[in-house]
C-alpha cells in the first residue's frame, strides 16, 4: 500500500472513518456530466447565438463542432474522472441524418439514437433537458407566452422531450432526470406578474398530462431569480417552482447560481429533502451573477457536498453539473470542475458526521468548531490520490498532461 495512503487511512481510522469504504462508496455516486461545456451550449440544431439570458464568454480555440467531436471530448473527460457518471443532454443536441431536420416540437427518439448508443457502450444513464432557448420562437416568452401558437409550440416540445426521456430510460435501464428550465421573464417591471405564471403552470400541466412512467422519468423544474436582460422578473421564480413541484409531485431542481448572492443552496437542501422525496441539483459557481464559472473546491461547493452526505439521503439526490467556460481549454474546464465536485463529495464522506452532530446536540459548540477546523487539514489529498489510482484515472495534476496532449493532437486541429 502506498505510504501516504496508509498514513491517511490510519489518521481517519482514529476518528472512525474507513477510507476504503469511502472510496468504494464514492465510486458509486453518479455525477451527471453536462454535454454543453464542450461547445458553449451551442447544440446542433440551430446556428444562431445563445439566447435566454444565459451567456458563455470567451473564445478559446478547439470548441467541439460536431457530434463526433463532442463525443470524443466527453470521452476524454470521462477518462480523467473516476466513478459513476450519467450523460446530461439538451434537446438542441439532437443528431440529424444528412438532409433530415425536425423542429423542436417534432423531435423524436430516433434523433437521439446515437447518444443512446454512446451512453450504452459506456454503461451510463442519460439525463435530459428540453431546450426552451436559442430558437426563433424563444425570443420572448415560451411556456408562459400570451401568444397561444407559441405557447403550444413549446408545450409540444416539452411533450416530445418527455417521450425521449422515457426512451432513454427504457434503452439504458436507468431512470432519466428530465429538467425543465425556461428563460421567460422581463427586463423591466411587468404590468402583470400573475398571468404569465398562470400560463406557465397550465403549460406544465399540459406537458405532464401526456402521461409518463414516474419510475422511469423524474421530471424536475429549475427555478431562477433573474437572467441577463431579464433582470426584473422571471416567471419561474423560486416560489413558483416550489409551489408547482410540491403540488404536482415532481422534483425540485436547485441551481446554486439561481438565487440572490447571499442565499446559499447548501442551506436549502435539508428543507427541500424534508418535503420532497427526491431533489435535483445543478452544481455551478456564480461569480457576482449566474455566470456558470467552473466549479472550484470552494467553501460553498464543500458545504453543498456536506449537506448531501450528512443528510443521509444521497440516493434521493440527482447531482448534475452546470457550468460553461469558453475562456480556457474546455476539456480542462470540464475535467477540473468535475474532479472538484468529486473531491468535495470525498471530503464530505471523510467527515465524522455522527460525532459532529452529537457535539451540536450537546451544545458543545466550542469542540464542534475546533473539530470542524482541524478536519480541514486532515490528509484527504492522499485518499483522493488513492481513489484516482483505484479508479484507474490520472493522479494529481498528471491529468493535465493528458489534456495538453489532447489539445495538441485533437483540439488545435479544429480550425
Ligand atoms: C440557466 C439554467 C439552465 C442552463 C442549462 C444549459 O440559467 O441554469 O440549467 O444552464 O440548461
Ligand atoms: Zn442550471
């Protein structure tokens, strides 16, 4: 056994943590890898600019331009992060045969057959997202539109996606998390806040009404406080989201970039878990706004992971990542963020939660603080290296050598 790991194992044993068991458990936690970091949320169905109040900044060379390129990049990232993964797709990543095309309201399972083949070969499940942005009919409101024709178009899109989500679950044998997020909102103070929300609820009901197998498809609703150009009002606010998901028995999805800057998702997880059987997360990093920066191993990321693990409900939480940085090597961005979240989970699993909870209950806040702080310098890095080794992925910064090589041989040729 590696000397460093042996020492770390003994240290953790002294606080009742079995590092070997932690390593095995961490391997099993599926993290849903968002396909959209690879091409700046571009997708394959429309050429226009990204819309909907989200933005990718930067123009680092080497962006994936085709399904094959995106799949190759995903494979590279998967080879650098140990443990279970799911693939998270957006509807705009439909793959059409030459000369074939289907608008968003007419997409079918067959347009995702290549993705299914890709996921199956890698033993992964697929998660899915209808795409209510970057489309000519998404210049204003979508599911909350006062224009019946537009609203219906997007309802049909949601229904089409539900059928595709069920197809993913059937094909892979793994339930599909289907997340609905709409960019609808207003830049300035609306005259009517009520009607768009009422129409949104009605549209969601119409989507869900087509019926689907709730064991196979977990429909989520992602709320948001604002977007670029949608500063004053978003239809799918937090209260709307909470009210809708709880009344319809679907799953809340919290993206930690979607709240006021001093609100933290780490504090929301426990409350949501108490009232919802399942919970879904978009882990991201917001810098001053919902900027979707690459996840760092920062305090809030660690706190989110801690809440997931300490709740004892990790199996009820669907973990997905949601960031897109085009200013640095995208494959590196993807990998660094993914490994960081995995590290945060590891640190959380190496924490003696029962001991700490007991100190809290005894009112011994002094020792609690001391232990919390001391744990920060425990040798989790040695356990992380051992984890990577056992998963057969690059240890430490050596993963970067692989990325540099990939950039030289593959990414730099994409001009
Ligand atoms: C936007 C939401 C949404 C998107 C992805 C691409 O603010 O976070 O989840 O980022 O669907
Ligand atoms: Zn999100």
